[in-house]
């Protein structure tokens, strides 16, 4: 994989003259092929340290997916939740669960994976003092309010709903019925942690230790993270290569150039500017497949101008000012599909996807758009500044197109402008600090294939990814009711009722469903994207 090291640096030198980039460095190891070959893939710097309960974005998630295995794992083709470390999960009331952990699993440092490995990890993730981004995912476990109160100090350090029975068994008591709780346990926040994590946290963060098919060989933030195959991995999904080098790029066009020049093996985000060329450049080494991803425009409800009764009309009018079909056809070359709801087609109708739920509010109608924006009192501040990260995802192109569409509909060429923010990490930090000057791009990649995951984390009051701080009592009530429903079909129906509240208030503007797109080199084969649009790294083979 490292056969053309000098050529790679030459290509990067040329690219730097053309655009601001961060070309990855790395060792010269792994130049061979076969099971020892190293796959070199493009990557973006994660926002937070690579802790399971502190990673809620895609780039860090890619690493955790290689480094850890949890109680469940989502099928790489169907997305279905299947037992991984769970021998069995039993409940009679959807409140009390007994979980048996498979024997024979260890972490890569030799520590045994036990029931305590899960209980300790979940308690750590939930604790207020640890400030973990994914703490909210433990909110259904009894005692969460004491461990992680909304206000004030914690009155407990461990979740009362978690009990270790023996090395292989623990029990979970929830604070309300949650019939699909077991299906959420493939999400990385629920991963086990070794004792080494707690004994020397800083050392662990510099070189994380997990129980997945790969280990971390080295990590230079802003440059490269190198994963290597763990030969003693006890799972059935062993790596088919020698490792993965994740190279940080701040411009995915540069990554694509390196791919076509033979200096990179995998790009899992083909830039919009290259979509018209990708078939000719790569042929059947280009992947374009549906994924559980939706792009939206979110709003800063902490800015009271966006949280007035009439502002819902403005937001709905803006939605109707966006020509989704034109943008997805021209900018994205039909690798996106105009959104009809707030979920994803990968769920299917039985899982809650609806082609009619958004209705006219998601249809391009410039006349009605202008009328609604005017009736709602106009755009707060007189101008829509749509913030986006400028380093990955070809966001400038579509934000500019979106603003042009809005400007044309409203008859004002300054009604909407893009507001680029340099890096994904800076962008997410500003969002987390609630400093957005106006609406901002919000993409959601499902954590697990349930309608609940497209709604609750994003729109429930104080939810983990409710970045705009939207709140609605009726929505919250319906979500709680749906989670308590043991009949899956009825639960989905209630979730759709909650989604109708999101629609009526236009809590966020749904734009389009995103396909997973990737391109790969002639050196590798058996490359695929899972329903989350993440490469199935462990199955990639190197020639």
C-alpha cells in the first residue's frame, strides 16, 4: 500500500499549490498485498477523543467500528441488529432485561470481556462529570436522572438500573418500557471498555484499546491514524487485510485526485465536483448505493427570533423555496434523492419511511414560499446565513445552489448566503457551544436502523444531537408513547405521528436522502459500503 510513497508526496505538493489541504503522512510499512496488505483510505479529523460514549459523528465512528464489538452488530448488507457479544437478551416486560455475554472474548491487551466491562463502560458514559456526548443514550436506564441530572450536581455515580450478576451476566432495568432497546445495543456508545481505560485514561486516549478486529498502531491528530489487524481477534468477522491507514484530508477533491493518481486506495466521499467524471475515471470501482443518511437545515432555537409562533411559517416557506430536484440532479448527479420525510428510504414503509408525510411543505412552490415567509414576518435579521463546514462533503456547492433557489423564489438576491466554517471540528464545536449565527447544515447518519433514531436524538427535548435546542411537549409525549409500545407496527405508527409534529413546526428542513458514494483503487477488491455509508473495512482485500 505504501509502494508509491514519494509519488504521493509529489502529488500532495502539487495539490497544496492549488488548494489548502492536509495530506497524510505515515509509515512505509504495509507495501505488500494479500492478507498483509494495508489499505490507505481518506478520512476527516474527528471532533472528540475516540471514546465510545464521546463520539457522535461519522469520522470518529469509522474508527470505533473497527476498534470495538458490542452486544449487537448491524448486518453490513441489511442493517439488521444481530447478536455479536450477546449470547442472549431476555425480557418479559420491556423494562427488565437480562443480558448474557458470550464467553471467550478478550480485549486486544488480553483482558477478558465480561459483564462488568459493559456495566463499567455504561456507567462511565452516563456520569455527568465525564461530559460524554452520548450520555443521553443511557437515559432510559433507571437511575440516569441521579447520575446525569438536567441541572445541579449528580447524587449518584452509577446507574441503579445496572447490576452485574456474574462474569457473563448483567441485568438492565429501564425507567419506562422500551421494546426495541436490544436493537439499539449495536451502537458504539454501548461498547465495552477494558480496565486499562479507567486505570490510565490519558494513555488509553493516546492509543485506544478495544475488542474489535483492529488495533490502533499510531495516531497523529490532524495527519493519520493507523489501524493494524489483531491476529488473535476472537470474532468471526476477522480482517481480510493487514490494516487500514486513515489519512486526514481537509479537501475531498484532493483525496479524489490522490485516488486517481494511485496514491490512495479508498475515498468514501466522492466530491460533487467529480461525480460527472467518476464513472469514466473509475468504472466499476465506483460505488453508489442507498444509505441511512438524510441532509437537513437545522435552526438555532436558542435565538428567540427563530422560536416565535410565526417562525414556523417562515421555515415552511423556506422549505418550499428549495428546488430539491434541480439540486440533486445537477449538483449531485442523482446521488441524492429529494426528501419526502425526516427518515430514510432504507427503513422501508414497514420501518416508518413515508413518501407522503412532508407533502406540499417539501415541494418547490416559489409563490407559496414567498407568501409564507412574508406572513411569518420575514427572515429573522433580514438574511439567511447558512453555516457549513468547508473542509469535506462538497457543502459549498449545494449551499450556494440552495441559496440561489431561495433567492430566486423570494425575489431577493441577498436573502440567503452561505457561511463557510473552516473545519468540521470547528463547525461542530460552534454548534455544540450554541454559537450558530443562523441556520446550519445538519446531516444525520443513523446509529441504528429504527425510525426512533431519526427522530428522538434530533428533536426530543435536550436530546444528544438536538443541536438547535428545539422543544415540543407533544412530540416528546408521542415519542415516549411509541417507545413504550411493544407492538412494532403500532410503535412505528406513533413515531410517524410524532414526525407530523416535526413537519407542522418545520423543526428542521429536510433536503435529500444521501446515497453512499465511494471510489477505490485497482489494488483493492471486495469493497462495499454498509447501510450507514461506512466502508466495510474488515472485508477489503489487497492484491
